[in-house]
């Protein structure tokens, strides 16, 4: 029997035929569509009619309309971007994008039939292997959500391993990262204490560290480079202080710095975390990001690491290599009470992109990348420091990629400076005046391999002009 119904009310919405809609409402026991939204407070509901055309648009017309709206945006392709602070402008080679677009890889979801996903598993295995080479560690999982979630998971991991309830972190840390840490640690009863920094250099205050670290401390967290871009030169001493109290050392790193800076494994870090977005992943308007987590070859640590670890094995007759999920400590794979974390869908596609990127660069490429970033960042600091009434950097330390610029003497706010820079198609640094009010009107600038000498000079000239108007 053929069922005759009326014409659909919308060409792109399934079951939009009035008779079918009425039948569905009758089935679930409502008379009006509005009844589906009765749990939403009335003040939050839109009272007016949407400004949409009476007749539907074709696919071509919708595309043109959306492109017109998007053309009002400015991106790092149409302007100079000196903004970093957790999501940085780096070059993504064309081959990275080409490979991750392949149909067998193009999913951000986790492989739920791992035995038949050998290609994806191999790519993730290679990602883990290269993260270990880069950080100087021996075991890595196949990624976290981002740096912040990796920090939260590392803190809880350390507390489980040590049976202690205290974590020490530097005073200078990304506030959003610290906020995420609090969200992770509060429910577990873990206390987070901050260690002060030296006023002149920004380096961790070792005397304050010694006064706060104790037998209750599960782990000490240190970042190198720091959130404000300066390089922590006391990592060996900090590591010794942590281990003297039988605490773990958690190191947070920018992986692009590891071609020129000592990897955490060489100063005895127990857990390494960081952000892999710079490794072949575009900024994408702020996400998705890709958290790094690695540790030493210690089964006490490995069994507590969140997420999954991909392993390499052989078939039963030893004739072929195969890849498998060796460790799966998420709650969907083992008894919930034994799970280390509820970390679920991770950024698998982002990890594949990073694997391709790292394979392309190799050890020499990473060294050249790090050197280029240091040269260009220092060139920018030198030019900006020549501008009267502008101070950069605030701290007397070597910097990598990011550095602070203060406008107090120019009697300008960072907000005003950034607004005027935008008039010249330049995105200035992140405003730190609310995060670190003690630093005054200070911005955090970022310079990477993508910034040309001309761009850096234009930034300096534009800032000179802005400051000169005062």
C-alpha cells in the first residue's frame, strides 16, 4: 500500500511534511512543537520570528550568502598575527593536510574496531614513538584533549601514584590552564599551591619552593618555556628538589622548543605534558587542540596513564607485524572503578597530523625550526625595545617564541594599542592586564617561523607611530 502525504515544508529537513510531523507529535504526546522546549526558561526563548527568507534558497545561493558573511572575517592569511598564548600561528605543510584528508584517516573519532584499523593504529603508534623521541621519555599515550586537560590528568595521575594530595605549580601559568587544573583536582581532594617567581628574572623562586614542598607533595609542575615565554634555566635544581621529597616532576613543554632546548627526559622529568597544536595543526579559530602526555618506562606510571597506548606486536606465526591497543584504562574498556580517567574521544586526526609533521621535519628540521623561532623572536624584541616608552621583555631571561611588551611609560592600554594595530591589519599580543595586574599594561607577543623580517619591521614601525602620537 502506498502512503500519500503532502509536500515537504523544507527541502533539506527530513520528515518536514506536515502530516508526518503531526503523526510524530501525536506519538510522543504533544500538540505543539513549543512543548518540546517547556523546560527552557521563558526569558531565554526567542520571541520574534527569525529573519529568514520566505522561500528556501538553493544550495548555490546559501553558499554565496555564507561566503559573503565569512568574507567579513580577517584571518592570519590576510593580516599579521602576533597572538599566541596557547594557540600559535605556525606553518602547516601542504603534505600534512593532504594525508589527513585521506578517507581511511579522516575521522576525529577513536577507532572502535582497532584490529581492522591497522593504518590508523600504525599512525598513532608512530605519533607516540616520535613524541617519546622528542621529549626524551619512553612511553606516550595517543594524545589528550589539550595542554590543560593533560595537566589535570597528570596531577591526578601523580596523586594516585604517590598517595598524596598536594600539587605545586608555578605562579606564572596560563590562568585558563590553572582553572582547568582546579576543575580536575577539587573533586579528588587534591590541593594546588603556587610557587612564587623571582621578580627580575621570572624564574621559579627556589627558596619559596623549598619552603612549600613537603612529604604531602605528590608532584611539582614546571613549564619550560614558561607561559610568558622565558626559558626556565633551573630545571635540574627543580628536579632535584622534587625527587628529594619523593615527589614526581611534571614538565610542561612547547614541543617546537625541543630542537634547541634540553628535553625533559634529560633532567629526569617523570611525566611530560604539553600542546602539540604547533606540530602540523592549524589554529582553526582556537581548536581542536592536542594534548601531549608521556612518562618514563615505569609500570607504576604506565598503568596510571589516562587514555590509550598503541603497541606493536606480531601475528601468532611471527610472519607479520600488527598494531593493537596495548593499554586501555578508560572507563568504557575496563571496570569503571579501575579506570584512571573518562578521557574518551581524543583528537586522533590531530595526532595523525602531528605524526606526519614530525616525520617531515626529523631531528635536523626541529633544530632549524627552534633556531629560526629564537632568532626571529629576539629580532622582534630588539626592534621593539628601541621604541621610546616601550619596555620588552619585562623579565631578564632568555625567551623562546613569546615575550612580554609593556606600555606603561607610553600611558597606553594594551586594549588601545591592539585596536590601533588592527587598523593596520596587525593582530597584537594578548592583553595580560587582567591576568597579571602587577605587570601593568603588558601584552604577550608571539613570533614564529612564519613571521618575515618585513612583518616584524612593520610591527615595530606601527607601534612606534602609535606610541609617538602620545
